[in-house]
C-alpha cells in the first residue's frame, strides 16, 4: 500500500467523522418533519366535538372520529383477549424447554410469523373468518391483529422468564408447591412487568396497522359495538380520508393522525419508562 | 390427595336441586361438579400443565402451516389456470380475466431495492455513529430512541405525510427533469420506504459494530491507524456479515410494506418503464383490488400474489435471522 502523508490521513479521518455525524442526524430528520407536520395540521382540528361526534357526510363541516376511536379500542380488546393467553403459555413453553427438534421448529415458526407481511395476515383473516361468517367484522380484524401480536408477546414472555433465576423456582418446589403452581404463581408474577411491557408494545404496534384491516374490519361510518359487524379504526379512517379528494376529510385525517400518533408514541414512551424503572432483575 | 379433596368438597356442596332430587342426574352432576372443583382447587397436575404448554407451542407451528396451506388452497384456481405463466404475464386485466403478475413483481423489486440503496447510505453511518463513535451518552441515547420511535410510527402516517409532503416535492423535481410530473410513483414510494426501514438495519448494524473485539481495534490504533482507517480496515470487514443480515431483514420489511407504498405509488397495472412512472407493488395491488375483486379467479389471483409475498419474505427473513444468529447477536 502506498503511504499517504499523515496530514491527509488525519484530514480524511476528520472528514469521515463529519460525514457520519451529518448522515446520522439526517436519519432522524424525517421523524421531526413528520411530528411537526402532523402536530401543525392536526392540533387545530382537535376539540371536544372532534373526539365525541360521528363523521358527517361530504360537504358538511365538522364531525368527529368517535366511531374510529371506539372501533380501535374494540379491535385492540378482541386481539388482546385472543393473543395474550396463548402467547404467554407459548412463552413459558419456550423458556422452559430450550432444546429439542420440536422447540427449534416452534421458535422458527414464531420468527416466520413475525416476518409475514401484514397484508398477507389480512388475507388469511379474510379467508378464515370473513368468508365463513359472510360479512366483514370486528372479530375478523381482531383475529388478524392477534396473529400480529402473538410473536411479540411470545418473545417478550420468553425473554423475561429466562431472566428469572432458578433459585426462585427451586425454593418454591422445595416447599412442596406443585410445578404448575410454581410456574403460574411464582415464576410468572416475578416476570409480570416484562410480559406486560411486551403486551403494551404489541398493542402499540398493531394499533396503527391498516393493511390487515382493509378487508376484515373494513370500516363503517356508524357507531358499532357488535363484534360481528364492520367497525372503523383510526388507521383505516386516515387511509380512506387521506386518499379522498375532499379537503374537509383531509382535515379530519390530520386530526385522526395526531390522535393515533399521540397514542402510539405515548404507549411506546410509557413502556420505555416502565422498563427502565421496573426492570425484571435479580 | 385428590380423592381426599373430592370427598371434602362433595360434603360441602349444596346444590339447588329440588327438582332433580330423585333422579340419578343430580347424583351425576354433583360428582362432576365436585371433580371439576377439586381439580381446579389443586391446580393442574404436572403432566397436564406440561401438555398445555406443549399445546401452546405446537399451536404456533400449526398456525404457520395453516396460514401457508390456506394461501395455497385459496390461490389454487389461479395456480392451476396460469401455472408459471402467472409470473411472466405482463397484462393484469380483470375485465378480460387475464392475470399476469410481472408488473407487480417488477414494481416491488424496483421499489424495494431503490429504498434499500437509499436507506443504506443513512443506516450504516448511523450504525457506525452509535456502535463506534458514540457508544454511550446522552446524544447516543437520544438518537437511538428517535430511531426506535421511527419504527413505531404507523405506516399509514408515513403514507399520509408522503402524500402531502413528498409528492409535491417530487412533482417539482420531475418538472425540472422534464419527465411526466405524476408526483406519485416508484421513486416517491422508494423514498418513503427508505426512511421506514432505517431502524431495522440500523439496530442490527449498531449491535454487530459494537461487538467488534476492542483488542482488534486497539491493535490497529497502536500501529498508528486513524479512527477512519480502523473503521474501514478492521470494523467493517469484521461486522460485514452482520450488517448484511440487517440489510436483508430490512429488505424483508420493504417487500411486504403495504400502506405507505399503496398511498404514493400511483396504482397503475402497467409494467413500469422508469423510476418516475407510477406502478404497483405486490402488496399495494392486493390492498387496492381485494375488496373489489369479483369472481373466483380474480380473488384467487390476488391471493396468489399474497402467497408469493409470503414465500419471498419468509425466505429472506429466515436467511437474515440465520446470519444474525451466527454472529451471536440478539436479533
């Protein structure tokens, strides 16, 4: 290799560091653009009526997003109810049995599940539920979201439970407590904060999902609490209104985006603080 | 123990069985109830608890297989009708019943790889920044958190902002360049997508760069290498396969991303001729047409697009995860 003068090498070093720092900051710029843009356009839309009224037909001023907020909550509730029990059990399974061919394949399938594009999950929920039931429904949307939550919850439960020291369970077993009781009453509560964090993160992740809901929850302009009927959700509403040609609907979409982003980022920040303070540690 | 429990409980039991008093049903019910209650009280036995755990684990395996099989079955009419010609057909015409996926496949590939190239220029410097220059400290924590939040923003919001911020900008650029000023199109979606996938490759890149043994770096530094030379000659070669895996995983994300792409790609079923022309990706075609699909074959063809997406992303993800695991990083 040809020797370069030291001065040039030092210059290159400084230059490189400068470029790295510059590009790293360029990386976080979009985040601020998006936040600023949404806040700028969204905040002015938000008022009490916006949060408590139903959307109005095209041409009328005003209207709110109550149906979408309610629909989002219903879908999250359905998805959480479906995914948490089996997710936590599968998490215990993976933390308890670390070796073996079956465990390897189970772990692999969870990783694959995590990578499935959300639109494909939507197709599955459509084929499994919408076709059988015969109509779009909140239930089918909830099933789709549950499938997306499962891998996150399982991974969180597994990682947390692995951190619980063996001495804890050995103490419980030595006192004559049965194995299932030890797992459910001693080990699981010890890792509760980690599991709850995983559940919250998965909720934050699916709350903004649109693709799997396009042909499952479908959307509806009415207030609906029946889980066998279509419901509207915030992301669906944003998508439909943003791609519509009406400025009034765009305004509603900005407001809905603001509500959604506050919810999603709020849950994310909350879980971060929670994990820092109540970390599972021994 | 169990027997004991059962007896105790059946004595305690008080059934409202006035109307059932003389029949054998009451007896039977009492027994069943007692058993269930005893079972509940003593908890599951160890073996049945283990069975439940195994069932939950196997459920995931079954779920995956069921997803794959359902896709294949639902797409079967299209698979039988078009065979491999599905991937080379350039016309997608629901009216005539002709379905060729080439425009979507090409659209997906161009958008994803363009996005990948753009995002690599941002994510690798960020990995170096976080993994080498500023490993700890307030600045590092700040940038790390912002990038993590970037992954948390819903894709529909990326699409919305892209539609109102980026599309006018790209349209102005297209006027400058003298190409048809659609605004929406492949280039715009690639830009939006490139921002969305930064967090995935940056996170893994940071970890593998942080894992480079310090004695290697110190050896190079003690020989008089500058930091830049250490990064170029020691760190990057050492972390190469891990960085590659991160890029692969973000490619998996990019291929399957639906909403943001759907909103800014322009939805044209014609084979894209330049990076500024509108197009469609596999995912955006499904999102746009699925609810309007009339007819068995149309729906099956759309589901076959989903099947292709599923297989491709699965292969890429598994490959990425295998490499990451070999590097010894928690992906």
